[in-house]
């Protein structure tokens, strides 16, 4: 009996020793494995930052071969594939990660963000929107998701959805008075889509909605008049544009040609002069209105009045090249060739003696001296020093 118990005790001790040895070996292997994984992963991140994508791929592949639970390495690997335009592979990697169980909320959100970028880059906008909705369900206050959702709706040209998305984003940012101009422009784009389908009335409703949101929405006035013209409602178009030039005289030049054409067509060309005279009286410093009036006077043959207007412009702005060019043309039409020639020579001399400059081809910075390093944007050798530029004042 004693021998039997002794054998049992020896067996138990042997098993214990075997387990202990196995645990020690396993621990040392895991430690070694971790030591191998960490440098590869860190190297991959560094290569990614440096832009060496091929080496980054090698490192992340080595990482996931050694540790299939390193989700972040998989995510980064997919992101690099997208940057290399290997969109199908990138999408496959990110989509398969979402199948995994027991993903933490931050990891699931990060995977979804990468997948959304994959779909966006592939122009799979509907799939991108589905993934965005899933991300918003996980976190309704995720600003990134809301902003990307807006970008996707814009890319799709779904302006009604973009409008709602921007309103939601604005509420989330607590920016009540911001984005009115953009919301109005979404309405204008929606109107344009309706116009292309021949739905003039529905389009005009959108434009009026735009003007309620942003009363100084230039494009809404512009296209509203055009819509009335397409339906042969000249009087309504004139009324819209008349209101526009009074409300926003600084942009009035955008509709002068349209007004001139419509008024001429209905036999009310003289009304344009009345409108321009009133605008000029109300806004004497607005050169666009003044020049429109000069052209109108010239077209009527009222050369002396057109010359007077140009002289008035030059009194306020002696460097106005446009006024000088009009004067040259007006004196030529008047038959005063010597005056026209004298003005021409003065104009040429003034601009030939004007300061010249060199311009940065990156940011547009100008310098009167040649430069090889832009002080504004920091670009090197960005100035075209082969020739100097000059600008007509």
C-alpha cells in the first residue's frame, strides 16, 4: 500500500512539474511574440507617417500574421490600400472586421469611418450612407459622421437631403445663425434640378424658399428671373430683377444684359435708362452701374453724356483703366481723333511705366524683386523669374 501511494505522489509531482514547465515556456513564447509584434506595428505607423506605404504594408501584414487580434493594424492596412487606390481590397478588409464579435464601441466606430471613406472613394454613395447611418446610431452626436453625410449628399446631388443634413449638423453644433447662405444655395441647386425637368413652378417655389432663408441670395434672384423668361413672363422677370438691382446694387451688373434684352423685346428699352439713372443717383460710387449707364448712353448715341460719366468716374478713381479705355473709344466715335490718340498715348505710357512684379506660382504673392523663396507660403523656386509681369491699373 505504501508503494502504491508513493507511485501516486510521484505521478502527481511529475504532472505538476510538466504543467509548470509548459506554462513557463508558453509565457516566454508570448513574451517573445509580443516583443516581435510591437516593433513591427510601431514601424508600420512610422512608415505610414513618412509616406513609405509599401514598407508600412509589410509591417502591418507581419503584425496581423503574428497577432490576428490587432484590429488597428488591419484598419491601417485597409486605409493604405485605399490610399493606393486598391479600393476593393480596402473595402473587403474593413467590412470583414465588422463581422468580428466583441468589438469595443471605439473600434467599431473607427472601422466604420474607414469603411465609409472606402465607399466614398469608390463612389458607392448609397453604401456609404448606410454605413454613416450605422455610425450615427452608435453615436448620434458624431460630428464627423454628420459632416461626411453632408458631403455624400452633395456628391450625389441630393440637395433636399443635403439641406436636412446641414440643418441637423447646425443644431448639433448649436450654430443657429450660421450656414444660412449655404442652406439657401442648396435650395437653389434643388430648383435647378427641377428646372432641368421642366418643372418651372416647383423650381420657383424652391428659389423663394431660398430667399426666405437668405434675403441676399444672389443666385436665387438671378435664376428666378430666368425661369419667368422661359415661360414668356417678361414683366415678372423685370420685376424680380428690378428688386434685385435695388437690393444688391453691387451685383446688379449680373442682370444688366438680361434686363436690356427683355426690355428691348417688349419695347420698353427706355425703362432701363430710368432704372440705371435711379441706381446711379442712389449709389454714385458703384462703378458697375456707372459703366452700364455709359454703355447705354453710347448705344443711344449720347456720346457727350457718356464722356461726362467717364470723367466723373475718373475724378473719383484717377487710376481707372476701364474709364480711360471707354473715353478713348468714345472720342473715336465722336470723331475727335487727336483727343483719342492723346488719351491712348497717355494710357500706354502710364502702364508701361507702372511698377513690374514677380509672382509666386503657388500662392500669388507678388514682389518687385526676384525671389527664390516665397515669404508667404514658403515655397521654393516658385517665382517665374524668366519674365516680369505688369498689370494695367
